[in-house]
C-alpha cells in the first residue's frame, strides 16, 4: 500500500485491474485503517478516473450478493446524494409512479447520508422489511412492478470500510459507487448527480456497460430534476439542456422541495405525493423524474408523452395502489 500511496500522492492514476485488486484487498483486511483513510483522502484531493471508478465498481459487483431480475428488464432510479439540498424522497416516489405506469423497477437504496431521509429510511418507516430472498423479490416486482434492494445487505463488503468512512465524516468515492453497484445489474438507469463533472463521468461509465441510461443534473446543484432551474440530461442517444417551461412545468423554489427535519416529515411528504394531496411543486418534481425514467425505457416516445403517462399513473391512483401492495408484500 505504501508504494500505491506514493504513486497517488505524485498524481499518478490506477489502472482498472489495479483499482479492482486494491478494493478487494481493502475489504479482505490487508490494509490498516490509516492507509484506507489516506487512500480515500487522495480522491478528495483530485478527481477519480473512469478506470479507477470502473475497477472499484468491478470489485464490489464481484463481492455482492447476486440476484437475477433480468427477466423483468427493470430500471433503477437513484440520485448520488451529496447536493446538500435535503429534498424529500423524490426518486423513491418516482419509482412508484413509474411502477404505476406499468414498468418494472429494481431500486437500489440506502439510509440517508447527506439528507435526513434516504430511500431505506422511508421504506423502513412504512414497515418494509429488507430481504435478499429472490422469491420474495420476484413476487414483489411481479405483482407491484417494484423490488427494493437495500444496499447494506447486498454489499456486505462495505462493512469493512464503514468505520473509516464514518470517522472521516466526509463524502468520498464510496458514495459515488452506490449507483453503479445495483446487485441486479439492471440494463436501464436514471441517475441524478450533483455536479457537471460527475454527469460526464457517470455517462462514460454507463456507455462502457452498454446500458440504456439518462444522467441528469439541475444546473443549480440538485442531484435530480428539481425544476428549480434548467437541467442537463445525457443519455446513450444524446445530451440536452432543458428548461422546466420547455417540458410544460412552472419553476419551483428550493423551499418547495425541502424534505423536513425528520424521517417522519419526509415520509409524510412522500405519502402526500402518492396520495395526490401534495403541493403542485412537489408533485411536478416527481412527475418530471418519473417521465425521464420512462423515456429511458421508451426512447422512441417524446418526453411530453412520457409526462402524460407519469401524470396518469399518479392522478389515477395507480401509483399509490402499487405502493400499498408493495408495503403489504414486503412487511
């Protein structure tokens, strides 16, 4: 590790296979906590390369609890976190809107790290029990169009570095890996990121995998389509900067999307959205993200048609019906 650290301190980069081996050794206990902390710090001082990110991704996917949901060809909808905006659970609500529209979703999520309530917080608040049981997960996605994959139980390797990460208390490259290590390895993904360099980095990563994807970033710093500003979308087809008005929405303000100070408050907003009693700003934010997820799955459709599908799912009650059945099956 000393040789590796000296190389990195001299601004050299790791190859993909080398990065993969380093993370495997890290998980296997070959390095001290101080060495791991030093390695993490390097990637706070400079940008991670696509080969380094891909190598770390390869290692975690090798060590994951494997699950095959390919027969459903699902999509994952997730944000990286780290934008410091503390929004409510937009991507999780969007998952059920997409499910209500008839599409399969395999969401990979965790507890909130940079916000009060992550996807796992809101799931657990509603009584959902996390599982790796393939039969239960297949029944869930088969009957409700939604399976939830709680990251810690599918990526036990991360426990080996949990203490160091907690002690450092800062965002690091492990946060970047979350959206790339969905254990079901879905071919479709809508990913929200908090800055433009990450937008480009993740798009390169998805292109290497041959996935259908859209990586989105609101230009005022949100890791989702917030409708508070123009937003950029890069897909495997093209890239475009949209305005909220261009796709038929009014602009939101930051206060419209605030997720509250507790998991209970964030979950209440989540419930209000699915029950059709949220503010128009909250609902529109969810609809926009759901629509671009549908567009990933159906690129031949224009985005306004995808918005119509998402709106019908929410306003007809199909989205909340899927959610209620999901809670029933997974509690």
